C-alpha cells in the first residue's frame, strides 16, 4: 500500500520536471506549475495518490520547486494523508530523520544528545483531588483499546480556540510540555519488588526538543538503589541519559527511578496558541521495522528519533494511553488565559477498529488549568480508534466524566445512552448500580396535594466501596457512614477509603479514586442529580439511568425486560418503577419513604394558559429552544414555583431520543455524534 503511494508520488515528481523544462524553453516569463497532491480517501481504503495539473501564469516570477508549490497549495486532508504515509514508512536505519511535505523519503539528520532535563513526575499517591484541573491532582481522559496492546499512540488537537497566552507557575510565557504517557505496566525490567511497574513518557517541550523519559514506578522500598547503571550526576532535580536516578514521590516512601533516552530530536518550537499544528506519536519496538521504541513530532515537518528500548516488553504490556498539554516538568502547570478551549484527540493502534474504552485517570504529575467539559462518544472506525474530548476554562465550565446521566426537576431523566423520559413516581429508587462497589439511589417525593402527578428528588445517596454518603434537602444535611458531617466551600473532605466530598455553594460532589462521581445541586425544595462513571463502557451498570451501552430507545427493568414504544403508562409505573424500587433493608437513606405513582402522565399541556405563558417567557429568556427541554422547563418553572428551575435546562444537552407514556420514541437531529473526524 505504502509502496504504491510512493511510486505514484515519484512518477509525478518526474513528470513535473519534464513538464517544467519544456515550459521554460517555450516561455521564460510565463510558467505553468504542476500541483502535486494526494487524494483524500476513506480510512478503510488503501492510500492512493492523484495528480492535479493546473496552469497558473505568474509573470516576472521564477518557477517555484514542486515541493514548495505543493506545500503552499496542499489541503489539510492531503497533508494528513501524506503525514500518515510517511510516518509508516520504514526508516533507512537507526537514527533521527525528518521529512517535509510532499517528500516521499526520509532525510537523515544528526541526533542530538538529550541534555539533563527536569523530571516529568508520575502522579502522586493519594491526596486531595482537584476536579477543575487536568493532570497532576486532577483527572484526565485516557484511551484503552477494546482489545490487544497498544503498538502506536498519538496525540493531537482537533481545535484550539480562545488561547492567547499560556505560562508556567513562575509566569514564563509559552512554557509547556506535550506528553503521551503509557499506563503503569508490569515489565521484566523491574526488580523483584512486587509493586514495581514501568512507565514511559513521550515528551515534547515547547522550547523545541522531544525525547523519551523512562520511569521505574516503585522500584524498591525506601533506601533501595536504582538499577544499574546509576548516573554519577544524580542531583534529585534532573533526569540524565547516562544512567538511572532516584526520586521521591509524595504519598509513598518507595523509591522511583528515571532515565532519559540518549537521543533527542528538535522539532519546531510553537507557542501555545499554535497547539493545533502539533501532533506527537509514540511507537513500541518493531513498529515500522524499528528495533527500538520511537518518538515522532509533527510541527510542519515530521521529525523522528529513537529511544533506547529500556522496556523491551512495552509492545505486549501497553494498555492505556494519555495525551495532553501540561506544565514543563517538575510537577509544574500550564496556565492558559481565561476563555481557552482545546479539543484533544488521543488515538491508539492495537490491531482493532473497535472504539476505545474511556478511563478517567491521569498518570502524570504535571497539570493544566483547564476542566474536562465534554467527551465525544467513541465509535468504531476503520481508521485509528480515538478518544476525543474538550477541556476549557471558559466561565461556567463544569467537569464531565466518561459517561454521564442526570435526573432533574420534577423529575426528568436523561440516561447514560441519551434517552430522555419523565419519571414522576415517589419512593426510593436505584439510579445506578454496578455490583456492590458503586450504588446511587434517589428518594423522590410527590408534589401532592398541589401537584399530585409530579415528583422531585428530596435526597440522594451513594455507596462507593465501603463508604456511604447521603445528601438531604429537608433539612439540608450531609451524612457520611451514618454520621452528620460538614464540608466547607473549597475544602474537600478526603475519607480514608479515598472517597472525596467537596462543596461549592449549593453543589456537593462525591467522587471515588476511580472517577465515579455523584453531583447534587441543592435548590430551594428539590435536588438536581448528576451521576458520572469513571470508566466506560461499563456493561454491568443498571438502574433508572440505564447503561452507556444501551441503544437510547428503550427502558430496561431490573429483570432485563425491555420497554419500547408505544410505552404503556402502567408498564412505566408498575413493572418498571416497581423493579427499581429499593428494598427497605438495602436503602442508603435514614427513615422511610412513601411509595406512590401518578394517576396520569403530566406535562406542560396540563397547565393553564396563564401558567404556560408566564413560564414560557422565563424559559425563552434563558435561551432554551429545544422543544422537549422547553416543555420540561415550562412545567418545572410552574410546578416548582421558581424561575431558577430554568437554569438546569440551559446546560443540558439536547436529548438523543425521547420516550413518553402512550407515545413513541421521538428522534432529534441533535448533532449527538459531534466528531466528524476519523475515530
């Protein structure tokens, strides 16, 4: 496939030269230029190349070279097709190489010795987690292939918007790193210490250098010496290429060891505002015929350089890849100006076209000041499977998870798979459950006597591991393992189990070390609830909030009976509601709740014209336009007698599908499959 591409490209270069000589002989001042271009093809088809000839007279100008002209006129698709092809072209030998569009062969360049660098620390052990950062003590989205081991990982940015400046903690502008990180994996390079793991980082520094840094995670117990050779230059603050150096990591007394690859490459230095032009690729030994692992950086040209393969078994151990922009080593942070938004793409090649799994985890000690705000649902594709997500510090940014579902107002549910429906029963119900390790329950109460066919959340509770947390609205209280606790704004409560409880204004967030999350927004008389999963897909999650692997068109009872349209009212509130009721002995709440079901379906159509008109003005003023959300907003603003009820619908994504008792599943063109790139 690749050889056919290069043969086609070379023949066009030869044709160009013959054409150019003939035209110069005929007209010295009127030159036609042959445009060399790669055709855009679906990822499932072999790479092909097409030539487009076009006369463009340029009086009084010397004819540019074919490469210069092609580089000027190439489309983004043509450049990307070329980039993929050149990256998968065998290197002539071990060494450092570069290529510029539309070159069809590598040019060897001198490898540079990797200078002493900062340590790009692994994530610390334990400690308070900061959800509104990425990396360091905060989360990140990492990609795990559906099957096999990763042989090639790649990171890039689909878009960069609002970025005008970036600086490190010290205030130095455009000081950041790009990191493509492996997970912590078992390796034969480890000592006999059972906790030892390998960790490999492909690093680009904004100063214009890139290399591989290797870590022995928990090499040995306190006092242990690193594996030989040990660098004679170890100083506790730098990593060297002539041997391993020991480091201490907060949260553990174990010894960590790090070493750089001997060679580095020198791609272009780019300011943070130009992150969109950068792509970084890391491969294991054996890929493209290389004997060693390798780093490649695209910054206009493509530059590649070898590692030293200190983890020769990486190719059959690498299971998770993390990519992002972080601080430039030393646990530093990359601080972007307010209003910055990045769309990040992490691609993993493992021999499968199936969609990767999302894991909400970071492996690095460096961070940035953005928040994970959106995840594009991964899909299968014949190209490189990818995880695509958005991070931002635009005002109002709220952290998202690998999969999310909500129950808001009186009560409107959006499931993990995007199905929207109303559930107006009262009592204790299972929202989501994954065995005994993760449970979320809601206590709903009827709006009787004023609104007997409506219900709202009055309490929400979760069990994460062995820890139980319940949050009540009447009266407001937080109960942890049966004891009333308080949490101050901005001062998270970290429990011995690793469960963390934080509070910001009227919002409580409960999270586990694995990324599972419960967020409760306490309003005047009701609670809006959001549940997030720390990794997805997760086939065993079940409850009123459904499952991420569902088709978004049906409700499933606890007995695995599927309810589809037309949805019968009694099926919803008898068989379905009854199946998800919490048995009293399994309730995470104190006291008893009253079970009840509405007499009929209840919607905005049941309001008086005066009530509807008043609420409609409020909801439209808030900017709500989706018909389903607008209907729910009108209902809630009236029933809850509170204009703040409209706020939650401003941030809710449009429903993928809607199911109603007595009706059918309604579909919407909601641009739910946000990503039009190959995944």
